[in-house]
């Protein structure tokens, strides 16, 4: 399935839009890998992650459908806000999150002049909760893990309370498709920035519920040159890796305590599984210490990313030592592209690991 081209146009019309930076770092010890770049999803519209791309596009579609009963050909956030003004009743946006997605939904609601309620698992860092509240949303804490929090948000989303979730929820599957389309903006930018369409590409992407990985898989399929898709998860929540091993979708029950908070989802989205089952070339599972080591290594290079953002470098480091990537490369020149999905969203922990506060 091709991404909806209107998503990129929608993002380009948002005030303050600009492509995120592509940083070059030394290539890993992988035969044929001549360069390595990091797509820094650490500053999108003032938010520290890529999540706003999917949340804004999916929210716009949901609100447009609420207004008109169907999505129009053109979507514009300012036009939607204008259409909502003066109405006696307005919808509210709902989501479950470990941090970044919920903050992005809350940000979008604020741009539209709407209320938002964001459900978070117990144990979510205070800094992440405060960031969501700072966007004007109400935060509801669920005494459970991420999967239980998603279920609680879905149960509460009735009537004019519109669920904008990045994992498949029965009855809301179209929302996930819209989120994935929103993430396609990352790869449209990356393609233009790489400027080497015939070069073999190793694309390394973190997996939480799988929506970003599906967007990466769609991009990989669109390239004429060979693209090797590498997925990354925490060991304790490696639902995709375990599912690939068994040939069926597997849930890994929580609670999950990994420092890679945005990736500790015990079940990848059921809608993501069929795509990733065939598109994933190498699935990597990480221990927390590997993510922390990568976070420090990037900080030494002046690149400040959080634990989930550093997971991509940790995966390449692991693959450089165990040789699992070699069978997927033909020996020709290759580039490695890491998707760094977030900045330091828990500044206190980042400072403890790195030894200084983020700039």
C-alpha cells in the first residue's frame, strides 16, 4: 500500500515545518558499509520526537470526518480550527501513550482548540507526564502496562471523544493507517537527503507497536535499490522478534521495565504484523545497557537522543559484532541509515547515564 501523498503536503503547510537533520557519523564495522547517517527525529514542531507527524495527520482526518462525515481532498490544520470555531459542541481527542504519542496528540488538540485526554501507564516518568499536561491535556493514569492503557483509552472513547491511537484497536483500524501515512514524511525527507537512489541501504528502525516500522517497510519496497530492513526492540518486549521466530503474532505480557520506554510494548499492532512478517530482514533485541552505551556514544559526538532514539545505533553495534547482517548484503557499496526517534524525553535519566545535562 502506498502512503497517502496528502500527508506530506499537510505537514509542509504546518507553521514551522522543515525536514529534520541528517547527521553523518563514522560507518560501522560492516563489510561494504561506506557511510552511516542518523535521521534526527528530535525536534518536530517544538516536540522531541517523530510522533507528531502521525498524530497530527490522523487527528486532522478524524476531525475532518467528524465535521463533514468524510475526509475532504485537502486537509489544513488552520482551516479545520476555523471550521470548529463557533460550534456549540466540539470533539475531544483521546490517546494512550508512554509519552511521545500522547504529547503529540495533545499538541495537535491545542492547535485545533480542542480538549484532549491522554491515558498513561503507572510508572510513566514525571517529566513525560508534565510535558503532556504542558500541552493542555488531562492525563489519566492507568494502573497497568501499555497494552492495558490502550484498552482503557479505547473504552473511554465514545461519541465525540475521538480516539487517535497508533496501535490497532478494533473499530479504529483506519486511524492506524493514517498514523502510518503521517510517518511517511520521514522517509520522503530521508530519500531526498540520501541523494543516492542506486545505493544499497540498511535501514534501522525502532519498533514499539510497529507503525513506524510499517512506514519504513513501505519506503523500503518503493526503492529501486536493495534495502535491508532492520528492526529494534527491548529484549523483554521483543514481540516482533519472537513472532518472527514462531511464525505467528505473539504477545509478551508485562509489566516491562526497559529504559526504552516508547518501545516496551508487549504486542505489536495486529495490523502491522502481516507487513513486518515479510518485510523484516533482521530483528534485533537489545538489553538496556546496550541502549545506554549507544546514548553515551552519540552524546560524545554531540548528538543528543533518548534511549529509544539510541536503540538504532545499539542494533548496528550488535550486528557489527555478530555478523548477522552480512548475508543480506551483496558486498557492494552500502549506506546505513539510523532512525533516531526521540530526544532526551527523560532529562534526569539521560543526565545520569551520559554524565551531563542535555543542552
